[in-house]
C-alpha cells in the first residue's frame, strides 16, 4: 500500500494522530475570530500547493502561473532526484503566510487545499495491483490550536463539504495519482530524465507555460489531437490541467492515450530503437574492457 509523499503519516512526534479515519468519523473542531489562537497557524506555515491551488490563486491575483510561482512559491523534492512539489513562500525573513492580515486570510475564498483541510489531513492511498486511489483521513492536533475545544461536532465529510473541498480534491486527483504511481513504481520505471521532470513541473504547476507548449507547432506535429479538442483544452485552465495529467501518464509511464501522427510515431520508434542499440553496444564495450583488465591482472 502506498501513500502520497506529501500526506504520509509522520513520526510519532508529529501532531498528526496515527489513526486512519473515514469520512463518517466525527470531529470536534471550530475555528473563528473569537478563538484565542486566531491566525496562529498562519504565523508559521509549511503549505504544499496542489495544481488546483495554483490555478485558483493565480486567477485571484490576476497574474500568470509563471509570475505566481516566481513570487509566491518555492519548489521542493518530493523524493530524492524525483518529481517536484511546490510550497507557499512565507513572508521575507519570516515564517508567516504572506496572505495573512489582521482580519484573517486575504485570499480566503481561494485559500489552498491544505488550509481548507486543517485540522484534517488527507491520506491518499493505493493498494498494489489497484489502479485507483482511495482516500482516508487523519486528525492534526497542535498544542497552540484551541479550535479542538470548541463545542461543535461534525463528521469529516460534513467538514470537507463546509470547506468547499470536493471542488478542490476531484480536479487534483489525477495529480495525486501520478505521485502515488511514481512512488509505488520506484526503480521499475528508472530515474526520470531531466526533461521528464521539467515536463512534470510545467504540466502540474506552470499551466500558462504548459498552454504555450501544447499550442506550439512542435506539439501539433507530434500529437494527433482533434482540432476542437485542442481548442477546448487551450481555453480552459482546468481542462488543460486534466490534459496535463493525461500527458504525464503517457510521458512518464507509457500510457498511450494521446494519439501520435503516424510518421512521428515511426520516427519516435526508430529513435528509441537506435538509443537501445547504442546503450547495448556501450554495455558490451564496457564488459569487454572490464574482462580485458581482469585478464591482464
């Protein structure tokens, strides 16, 4: 069974309670301006962003995804030499969220998924031999948070609905599945190339630059997408994001769902064959050199 790197249950010292919960589990929690710890969790942030978060926030701020990433985020490795994640950058020289104001969150209607979930943690899991992920939850209890003492009880599903999470979780599911599949596949698919890692970052996080890539002549020369489908994808960020996840499944895992032009497919196959033959020759030459060194010894 695999869990998303961003959602693993941490070590025992973590505020994440070690029990996996389902959506019907009741929790006692309420956050509001009258709570003494108001804004405390926004003063020391470690917020990973989903592709949906970036789309919502870049629209909120009326800037491109490229500008948003440069000004408001920092990248991090989800695994060594592996695919990247993106975290919200705190204020310069501090740990507080740059969207925090005295009244609360200045982007509240478009706040990130992690902020909406708190104090619940989403655990995305996939059993071996399964092709779909399943959700479970855990409760986060930090000493500074007094919301747990408020006399308000609801189920996790009710809490998620009240926080608007279904409209965030479903569009981001393809991204979580990519991370789960990469983690569970491990060395069986080999180390991703630098180009693959760049494409992952582009398609998942920099949606406006990914749009330029999909709209390019080079893309159209390789991929045989119907004109109307391409038109619709390019006009809608969410549709483009979903196409990006599909594109990455093809690029990273060979799930061929985006048709190639026949001549491009043949050329691609020829290049792959040539590369395989070259690697085989190089391996044979190394083996011959190693054997010669042994004989001389």
